[in-house]
C-alpha cells in the first residue's frame, strides 16, 4: 500500500514537473522537489524499492532543472 501511495505522489510530482520545463516556470520546482522527496520517504517504508527510486528520479530531475535555471527560471 505504501508503494502505491509513493508512486501516486511521484506521478503527481512528475505531472507538475513536465510543464515546469518551460522557461519562466522553473520556480514550481521548489514545490515539486519536496513533494517527490516526501514520496521517496514514504517509498522507503514500502516493501519494494521501485516506488522510492521513481520518486528520487523525479526529485533529481527537478533539482537538475532548478540548477540549470539558477533557482528561479
């Protein structure tokens, strides 16, 4: 059950991260990255590791986008 919840949180974070690729919307990653990390925390307590790794990949994508945009763009 926890892995399903973690995947759901990761999917929501990913669906928000895709439009945040557009220049000018990079500030949204300040919300997306903590959301994905929270999903990874929940996935840590699940039986498998796939949900946690998915959320960590979404968080890494958001952090890379924040770094590339200077934290704002």
